[in-house]
């Protein structure tokens, strides 16, 4: 279950280029235009095609209800700055077997690493705020872009099998992936070790190194010298 923190619609996640926030009524037009595209819908389990009138509104109401009761965290993907219109969706659902992840992005934003950025951020949130031991995701075997997103976000390939994609009318061959908490934590540690030091800390370290090399002790502050 997701905690109280995510069950209020002021909850949002910031990444380098994105805000991930609760979907709202003003997203209906953008979501309808993305979900109506055959090449987007056909890669998903749940988006019907053709996209029926009223479906985006129904989806948003349901997503908000699930977010509010802690059974999911479904967020609109928006770009920072500018109009901040919705360019996609990402969702993590609580299932019997931990957490299931899904996402889609408007085609004009493909190939810029944005889905990967959103998936990494949501995975961080899941492992930071819930007790889930792993996140599952699957993609149709011909969905190379989605497969790459999962690989780049640290997911491991598990197997290929027939999965139910209700909106695609039955079982379809899918590649199954998972990211477990241990792997995620190890990757975070490695990332932290590689991250450059913030400028202030860097200056302090350089000053300390220069001082050590010169062998000169710092002059005591006035109060200390007098005392
Ligand atoms: C899957 C999807 C979210 C990817 O979004 P995105 O922002 O383009 O993803 P990213 O840019 O983060 O990564 C895409 C990767 O796939 C690669 N890729 C895309 N199409 C490819 C192809 N035909 N062959 C090889 N690689 C391909 C890109 O080069 C990139 O990898 P790289 O960074 O190593 O070069 C987007 O294509 C989408 O919304 N598709 C429709 C819905 C969908 O498939 N949802 C997932 C359901 S499981």
C-alpha cells in the first residue's frame, strides 16, 4: 500500500526535466489525444482502441480514487517550465505480487530519455515509501522501446510468456521484467558514489588538502588566541 503522503493530490515527484503529479480534469484533452493513437494503445494492456468518448474522464476519476485509497500511484507526466501540459502517464499498482508498473508517452517526446527518467523516479518513490520487495513490468515482445526503458531503469529480464492484455482481447506474448529492492539499493549506492560533490563541499575539501600539503596550521580565531 502507498502511504498517506501519496494519497493527497498535492503529492508530486520532481525529476531533472519532469514533474509527475496526480492527473486532473484539465488533462482530459491531452490524455485523449495520446491514448487515441493506435501505435500507443496497441502496446498497452488497458487502453481500448478506438478510444471511446468519456474514457479519459473515467480513467482520471478512477486513478484519483486509487491514489486516494493507496492502492496505486498513477501520475501525469508533465515537462517542467512552459505550459506544463500532460505528455504522458505513469502508474504503479499494488498487486498480490508487489507492484506493477505501466507508462505511456506522447510520440513527439519519444527518444529523449523521458520515459526512463519517469520510471526511475517512480521506482525510487515506490522503494522509498512502500515496503514492496520488487516492481514488475511487462512489455509486448515487439515493444523494443519499452524493453529499453526497463533495462535502462535497472530492471532485469525474467522470462517471456503469455499475459492477459484485456484491451487487446486476450493473451499475448510478453517479456516480463522486475526490479528488486536489493538491486535498486545497490544501484543507488553506486550512483551516490559517482555523483560529483556539491561546489561548497568541493571547495572545503580543496582548502583542507591545500592546508594539509602546506603543513601550516590555521591561525586561531581571535577569541581562541586570547583565551
Ligand atoms: C515505451 C515508451 C514509453 C518509451 O518512451 P521514450 O521516452 O521514448 O523512452 P526513452 O527515450 O527513455 O528510451 C527509449 C529507448 O528505446 C530505444 N528504441 C526505441 N525504439 C527502438 C527501436 N525500434 N529499436 C531499437 N531501440 C529503440 C531508444 O533508442 C531508447 O534507447 P537508448 O536511450 O538506449 O537509445 C514510448 O515509446 C511509448 O509511450 N510507447 C507506447 C506505449 C507503451 O509502449 N507503453 C509501455 C507499455 S509496456
